[in-house]
């Protein structure tokens, strides 16, 4: 049975992981849009591309945090199993 702390960590894992994937995908789409704007010669292509990079980096950060929460939950689970076995 999972403890309340493990449940909260797993919930954060899913929220941060899903948000990170969404930001990463959006950033890639925005970056692609910025590159098309550059080809056409539109002026704000640089700022659109910079926003795309910012979204990508934010998404990667969220995915990294999700990994941290999942690892913490797995460690807590392992410690609970070890203490129950003794």
C-alpha cells in the first residue's frame, strides 16, 4: 500500500511530466513556425524562435523534475519494503 507521501509524489510526477511534454511539443512547434517566418522574411521571427527555445527548455526542466519525483517515490517504496522485510 502506498503512503500518502508516495501518492503525492506520483501525482506530481504525472502533472510535471505531462506539462513538460506539452511544453516541449509546443516549443518545437513554435520554433518550427519561427523558422518558416525567417524563410518568408517576416520581422518577428527572432522573438518567435526565442520563445520556442524558452518553451523547450521549460519543458525539459519539468520533465527533469518529474523524473526526480518518480525517483523519490521509488526510493520511498524501496525503503518501505526493506523495513517491512526486517
